[in-house]
């Protein structure tokens, strides 16, 4: 009986202990889950998805992290250590609440949070935000899911670090700050977890838009640790966008593109919406660049790849992110150095990092100026135009007036070519009757027609390309001007006419329609400069086009007429949203060309009248005035012309217009003197023999 009683007592105690063990296990597991959810929340997605079409590489990487539906698998391989949880946990005290820390230099103001040691704002103090003149440009733009201001995450696809970190300024000037915290990771070649110190140190300098970031990993006891997921120890991300916000700017006012320096060569890469790509790890730097400002990442650590991605965002419309993937690490300690540039795209700033003594970090030969846009093979021409623009701006501090003065200077330099083209156009109109005769005669024999046309040009000493050459030569100038107005940083925010043209780098606007856009065109502004351009271009064609009155229904004449009216209308739509500075240049050029053409037309009209008067004085029919054509083209004044200028005229005092016309006449004669001498000699010989033949009948009649 005693044995049975003892067995029953033992079984009851075992049941009690079992029940107690189950209860304690349940409590421990429950508390463990609660602690885990509070201290180590599951990874959260940082980018907004817009549907299945936006399943880019970054989104897939984020979704690889296990969801909270399976908490037993949600434990990350690297976890933070809380205070008091281990003997080494109290080495670095952990703050209880999120705090913000500021570093300020003479050119930037950077704001950090101790939640992950992230950069939440970086304001350029000397460059105003055009949407809000009271503040500077903020280069860190937050989207609908916040921002990743150089956030760090362990592995390739982990969520950004958001744990509170210890923050400490490392110098009295408060231009260097360190964020640190204890984490736990597996030892190299073992499943044992050991603590390590993770630290981010940001260093700034006065007068520089570039700053340094040092990331250090240290195991206090010198034990080797392993950091790596899919070949990546950790990654640094910037996103979802850099400033200034261009989603609220006019169309074509700004852009975003990726640029990399690979093996000393510049490589551009544009991404379509909702796509991602990688850039080779041998790139010395990678930039996310806008029209006037840029972000450049310059790693001095082993990089396995650069990831770039774009997506749609309901708050900022478009996102552009850049990630730096650090290669797997195994060891007891390491320090990786990175440099980041947030600032303007100017040679003065980017050029500092070509010479070690020009910057506070001792960097050299980085070729950061490759992040700027240029005219390619016409870069030298853009440099000259920029120099001239700055010279005139120093004389008159208004870039609009400087653009006009540069245009006047260019027009004066190109005047000989313009004059030659105008004379060639007039000569072409004189040859039209002969050309039409040939076209009618050989309309069924194109080969013979081309031969006869070539003979006609040779006989009349006319080059059909002489009228096009001036325009072809000026075309590269227009391309360089276009790039200059799009890329010249000093034009950003430059005012010409207050209240109307407030920014030469943007399209001007008379009336804004708000959210309404003109159907098909997509315009939501009424602009005056494109309309003025259209009118000036039509007038330009009217004054520079050869007369078509004698051409009848010639198809060539109809084509020329279509070009004269069709091209300006087409360019009106193309140039509607271009920077105001470019249209000011083009309008000024058209006005100067029209004025110049009026003077040249007056010059040619006077010469033609003089030739007709001279022939009338000799008794030649008035219809022979057309023979003065060669003299108009060559610009030479014969003895007959001189006589025509004096016969029947009363000397009068010359006015300003007469002096200008005479000067133009003199210039035209000198410009064509060499090329027209042979032709004039031939015509003089023909005129002499003709005079002999006409005088012979008069002599015979007198004898009779």
C-alpha cells in the first residue's frame, strides 16, 4: 500500500511539474514574442508599390525578407543588443527616444536622426529653392514612405536600420558626428553569436559640399565575425529622390539621370519608369544628377555592385534611388570610407577634387566635372559663349541684356557670311527665268537637265550652296547656345524683366491655367515669347526669301513657300517649353537679321536702278537692266555704274541711312572682288565687242 501511495504521490507531483512547465514555457514564449516584436520589428517595405507592373528589382529584394506571419523565421542574422542584455551591452549607452542632431557649415545645414544615424535633410544655404525663396534647396526629398538618407541595412535585402543609436559630436566645432550601437552576428565558421560595434561617422568641412562617411565594424574581443547575405555585408541607400523637387516645376524644367565614371570614361544611363538596373562595381563614382544639382557617391571600400531604380510615388510622382552594395566581410574589425557630394553642378565646386590642396579631404583626380552636361564636340564653343556671356554680365548685371549683347556680337562677326548668302539669294532669283527655260526644255531628260544646270551655274559664276552655307555654319552655334542655356548654372533664377521673365532657365509664363491642360498639347501656360518668336521667324523668312513672282506655279517655288511658313510653325510647337534665354537669343537674332536684310535689299535695289539708268543713257532698252545681275552678285561697280550715279543727279548731303548703305556697298564690293574679277572682265569684253558692232551701222549710215 505504501508503495502504491508513494507511486500515486510521485505521479501527482510529476503532473504538477509538467503543468507548471507548460505554463512557464507558454509565458516565456509569449514574452519572447512580445519582446521580439517591440525590439526587433519585422522588416517594413520602404518603397510604395503601384501594382504588379512595378515589381522591380528593389521591390523584390525587400519582399524576400520573411513576413511577420511566420515569426519563428523572422529573426535576422544580425540583431541589435539592448542595454543590460549582455556583459558588453552597456559599452555603448542607448537613448530612450529619437533625437535630431545638426551639423552646420557656411554652405550646408545637415540634419540627422539617431534612428539608424540617417541623414534626414541637407540644405544648400547659398542656393534658394525657386518654389520657396525663403529657404535653400533641400537635397534629401522624402516620398510617401519617408526617405533613406544614406541609410544602412545589413545584407542585400534587409530593411534599413531604424534602431536608436548613440550620437556624439567628435569635435568642438560640431562638424563631425558619430552614431554607434552594439549588434550581434555569427562568428566566422561557427554558429556562435558574438557582439560587435557598428559605427557611422560623418565629417564636414567649411566651404565644401562634399563630406565623408566612415563605417566601422569592430568585435571588442577580437573574434572574427562574418557579415554577408548573397555576397553583400551591408548596403547604403539614398532615396527616394534628390532635391530640388522637380515634380512641381514646369515641364522640361528639370530631369534625373544616372552617370558613372568607369575606367576613366563617362557613362550615362537613363531608366524608364518602374525599372531597375545595376552598374559595374569598377565604377570609381556614380552620380544621380539633375539639371543644376547632383548627388555623387565616391566609395573607397570594396563594392560588389551599384543598384539604381525608378518607381512611381503618389507624393513626389517619380522616385530615383541609388544603392551601394558592400562586399562580404569576414574579420574582427574594418573601417570603410565613403565620400558623398550634394551640391551644384559647377566647375568651381566639382573642380576642387582634381587637386589635393584645393579641398579639405586631400582628394585628387576624381574627374567629378564629368557629372556636368556639355555640348560634346562643341564643348569648346559653349565655353567661349559662356565666357562672353559672363563678360557682358560684369558690365551690365542682367543676364537677359548679356544674352542680347552676345547675340549682337555674333551677328557682327557673321555679317560677311550673311551678306554673301543674301547676295546669292538675289542672284538665284535673277537666274530663275533661265533655269525655268532649261526645266521646260529638258523636262523629260533629267540627266541632261542636270548637266545644263551645272553649265549654267558655271557660266554665270554661281554656287547654289552659297546661300545655304551661312545657315549651316551658324547651326553648331545654335546647338552650343541651347546647351549653354540648359546647363549654365548662373542662369538658374536669373531675372530679365521683373514680373514676366523671372528665370531665364525656365519657360516664361503670362497666364497659368492651373490644373487645366490644353488637350493634345498638354500646355497649362500661355507664353508670350514663343508667339513673338513665331512672328519674328515669319518676318525673317519674308525678308530673306528670294522673290517668287516670276516663278509661276513652279513646284520648287511652292516648296520654298511651304518651308518659309511651315518651318516656323513647326518650331513654334517644338520650342514652346524651352528656356526663356534661348528664345531671347533666337528672337534677337531674327530681328537683327531682318534689319540687316533691309539694308542689303536697299543696297541691291540702288545698284539695280543705277545699272538700268546707265543702260538707258546709252540707248539700251530698259529690259536690259537684268544684265546688271552679275554685277549685283559680284559687288563690283563698273564705269557705267559710276556714270549712272553721276548723270542727272544733284549732289546732296548724305544721311545716316545713305552712309550705312554706302558702307555696305563698299564691303560687298571688297568681299566679292577677287571671285568676280574674271567674270567682270569677260562681260566687259562682251560689252566692248557689242559696242563696236552697234557703232558700225551708224558709221555706214553717216557715209551714205
